[in-house]
């Protein structure tokens, strides 16, 4: 089953930035957070990064959002 890309270029840039911030607070600055919070931030950052690199977000599909630039006959 092929997944239709629904994450566009600008959206990818923001998502990568958000993922890096989540990794920073979850892994590197975890002394300021509770262990559960640090673990959740790291896991959500990883899930966000995987979705970004794949170009497909399941939550976007549920919400009917598509930020990709696929309307040029591709």
C-alpha cells in the first residue's frame, strides 16, 4: 500500500525544527524535566521526524489536511 504524501516543503522545515527542539529538551536538557515528560518528548519528536521524512502524516489524513504541492499533474 503506497502512502500519498501530504506534507509539503515549508511544513517539513517547521516539523524538522520542532522535532529537533523536542529532542533537545527530551534528551539533552532532561534534568529540568520529569523522566516521563522527557521520554514522551523524545518519543513524540522521533515520531514527528519519521512522519516528516516519510512525507506522510496519519493525523493529517484524519483531519483532511494536505500541505503538499501535488496539484501540478504529478
